[in-house]
């Protein structure tokens, strides 16, 4: 599996962005998918996970109620809808298949105050 993330950008506080992560490979639908983020000098943080079927999700407390993680297995793509963005959400976001230790290249989200 290879992952290609996109959708980051600059947005004002309170705005929205949708990150996408497209996977290549036929086994995409077998795996849970995750989004992580890592700010300079800080540890990588798990933001959200969606189960292989899309029926179950996990969010870090700071993302609950604001972010929605979904997947379209027919398109081999996952989406992270981020609403009510805050300046503290600013960092690089990475999609990943943790079970395979496969990571996308990262996409930068910048939220201005």
C-alpha cells in the first residue's frame, strides 16, 4: 500500500478543511486507517482512526465534535473533515496504515487566528 495525502492549506480560525488520503494497492479495504499530526519539537499524535469497514471511529479528545473521519473503500480513499479549526490544529497531518507501518507524505494545515 502507498498513501498520497492532500487537502491541507491555510484557513482562518473557525474555518474548515477536508484532508484526503488516496491509497494504491488492492488491500486498502482490509485495514484500519489513521491520521496523525506532528508539530515541530513535539511527539506525533494520533488524531483519528477509522476501522476497515468504516463502521467504527476513534478521535483524540481535542478533535471530537469537530473532525469526521470517513472512508470510501471503492475509491481507496479516506477523508478527514475538519471543522471549527483552531490555531492549535496547525501542523503537518499524516495518513497511515499502522498495521503495515505505511505513511503518507504529510499535508500542512495552517490555521490563522
